[in-house]
C-alpha cells in the first residue's frame, strides 16, 4: 500500500480544472454506454458502497470511497477520486470533532447557535494536507458512449481510501485543538473547556 499525501488546496484546484474539461461527456443521440476497458474483470465489492465513511473509529481503520465520472484522462480521474475520498474522511473527522465537543459541553447533540461547527470550519480552512492516508485499491473503467454521429469516451474511477485508527485519533486531536484555539480566540471559555475535555477522552 502506498502512502500518499493530498494537499487540499491543490486538490480543489484540480477539481476546478476537471470540472471545466471533464470528459467528452455523453453526446446527443442514443447516449448508450458500454465499458470498453477496465482495471479489473469484476468490480471490487467495495465499489458498491455509498459515499460514506465506514469502519469503527477510534481504534480501527476507516474507509471512504471516492468517485470520479466523465473525466477525459485516466490519471486525472484517479487523482480526482482520491481527492474526493480524502475529502470525505476530513468531513468525517470534522463532524465527529463537533459531536464530541458538543457532548462534553452539554451532554447532547445540540450545537448552540452552530458555534462549534464555526470553530471546526475555521480549523478545516487551515488544514493544508492530510498525511497518513493510504489508497490500497483503485478501480477504473473506460466508457464508450454511442452518439448520433460519433462515439465518445471518458473514464470513471473509484478510490478505496483508508486512514488508520492511530492516524484518525491524531487528526481528531488536531481538530479538537483547532476548535479549542478558535473558541479561545472568540473568548468562549466554556467551548474551549469542552474541546479540552473531549481531547482527554480520545484513547492514545
């Protein structure tokens, strides 16, 4: 398994480029599609997963399936799918950091005024990369589209992206540290204390 580091700012730039030149796209006409090339004879079982994070943190590895569709070049499709998978994991960490802070603050899932999410978003905006992510498997297909006058082609890719329990816990601490720091900047002592308490509950 290769270790990769995705720089989120670069990732967003790539996504913007892909959005502007994504695929030859289905042309007008019948629009029927067929797979003409694939990285595997049979799609892996994980390819049927929805766009959600699976696993049982904080001890076990978590997984996300990133997807790219209608992309002109294979390398770009794989990179796009990987970036999407990493983004799903970051979203998951941010959400859990907010939930654990809320629980430490008032013992339930209420976020008064959405302030914990604001503190977490401020942390997320400063995250320049996510190291420790592994992409053990990529599945891609080249799709042929039957148009009225000609055939067109694009790539569809999926990335099964993983983050170990150890790295997940490290990023959770980082997210909670960010919430605490942003709460302190806002002179929100109670929220900062809640984030500190939440950090203590994360196992080593």
